[in-house]
């Protein structure tokens, strides 16, 4: 399977319920030399997922990497307030499953789906 789209739901804050759809084929994120699709999350406008209303989120806060087979990896990129999967702080790249909650600053997110060819 070639993973081409990811849907992330914001689960708290002023954008509660908003779905963010990202598509690799449309140029969202970038593909690393290892073939992983990389999405940057943070407060800056140039992040792939920008959450400007949460001042507890760093300008460049976390990175979501999607392998060609659809495996998700979440990592913190030196944020001040940390990145969490459910209640556990992410200290190294950590596997993330669809439906699992994760938090940056005060904002909760959930990966709704990962779709691609043959999915």
C-alpha cells in the first residue's frame, strides 16, 4: 500500500471537531530520503498542521512521519511543553495508531484515517 492521505481531527480548543486532510500527492509535507512522508506540526503558518491559537504549542513542535506501508511515528522536535500520546510523553519517535489521541500544548488530536492505493 502506498499511503497518500491522512486525516487528523482536532479534539479540543476553538477548532474542536475540525478535520485536517493532508495529501502527499498534492504537495502537503515532504518525503524524506528514507521514503517517509513527513508532516510538521506547530504554531507557525508554514507548518503542515498549524495551530496558531494554542500558545503552549511551539513554533515547530512535533513531526509526524508516515511510512510507505502506513505506519505512523510521532516525535517531538525540541518543543518547550512536550508532545504526548495519550498520557505518555514522547521522548523518541513513537508509534502512533489510527484512533489514538495525542497532545501538543493544550490541544488534543486524533488520527482519523490513513488512505492510499490499495487501502
